C-alpha cells in the first residue's frame, strides 16, 4: 500500500486474459515513462514475470507425491477400522 507517496504507476488491463484482471507496475523515481523506450519497458516487464517463477510448474512435482500419501493414509485408516471392527465382532 502506498500511503502519502506519489508514484508513477502503469496499470494494464488485458481484455483477452482469462486469468488476470489487471497488472500494476510502479516505476522508479529516476525512470519516467516519457524517458523510457516502450520496448525497453515491455522487455523489463517480461523479465520480471519470468524471474518471479510464476510461469514455472515446480509445484506440480509435489502433487503426485501428496496424492499418493493421501491414498496410503486413507488405505491405512480404512484397514485399521476394518481390523478393529473385526476384533469387536470376534470378541463379542
């Protein structure tokens, strides 16, 4: 949140995006939009997005192992309930 500070902000509202509603870029004080080349600003925005790791799929590698652990836990829990239920029927 910017409070009591005047900053140069570029807000982009893509019309064809299903994911993003808008994107904000806050320009450094020493770089004014009128002094920067448009292609330089686009290259820098693309570099920031690439370096942030948003577009990488590193989190997908963890999903199968989490799913497998969930299945193992569910099967273990179900087998423990089955054993306890069988013992209760056998002892009664």
